[in-house]
C-alpha cells in the first residue's frame, strides 16, 4: 500500500485562485517531498520539508507539515495555467537507500 | 547539461519478449532508482541501487531485473515473467541521502 495519500484526487480552479492539496501518511518520516509531473513527463522536485520543520516556502509554494496528524499540505498561490499538472507527495521513512514512497497524486487543472 | 536520459521514449513488445530500458545519468549521483507508474496512479519502486555493483529489490521487483556495472548506468530489463508490463517507467537518481530525486523523462512500454 502507498504511504502517502493525496486529497483531493482532482482539482479545477480559475487562473489567479489558490490551489490547496493535502497528503496523509501512515508511519514516522524523516522528510516529506512534493513533486510535480506534467502529462507524460518525468517528475520534478518542488520542495522538501524535514520532520522537525512545520512550514516552508518556495516562490508561490507553501508547504506545511503536521507530524502529530501525519499530514502535509501544498498551497500554490495565484495559480497560472502553466501550473496545470499532477502533484505528488513522497515520504522518506528513513529506511536504508533513500527510498521514497509516493502517493497517488492530485491532478490540478488551472483554467485561463 | 547534467541530467538523466532514458531511452527509448516509446517501446512496443510482443508477449513473451524481454525488453531492456536504458537509464544514463551524468550527475555523478551514487543512487539510482526505477519506478513504475500506471495510468492515474502514483509511482511504485521496482529496484534501487546505492552503489556500483549493488542493488536491492523494491516493492514490485517480480518480473524485472537490473544491473549496475557503471555509476552512470542502471538498465532495467522487463522479462516475460512480468504479467502486466504495460506502464510508464521512470528512472531517477539521487546524491547520497540528500532526499531529492532527479527524474528522467520516462519510457512508455506497451505490450501488444
């Protein structure tokens, strides 16, 4: 079974609006990462948040982590049509080999 | 420019045939990974390698094989024992235990 589960599975918003997606996981982690995937392409790393961090920003991205609830959220502010993609959370549970476990993703459609 | 190159981008295979997907990186990364992605799904780990001449099974290794004879290369063979090989295959690399994965553009395998 997958460690991370994203919610919602799909999201449709207008350009300029904010997009929020959530990720829940089951076991303790070292860090949690968010990736973006354009249709038919490879994944691109967006942001990494460590287990001792609660919030992190990168440009228009804001990630929060609540280890007590085993959940994380990704906020994209002032969305653009180019933000249309699938977004995945991935957890590093600290096992040898830097093995990441990916969730099923949130498909985001930003309408111009 | 540094990066990960996967080839071929598209591959068609008849049932009963083995096929090999190529993954080459010039990032000087120690760790390399193979993931499988099914339509609308997240990524599942097939095999990973932390160092040359060493590799470990991931969550869905059955029907697959790998080698790591060179630091730059981590080819994946999809054998005839893999019952449902049609999928999108993604190769990734990481520098030690930094956490961030760098992905190739993927190889889409279709069994006819």
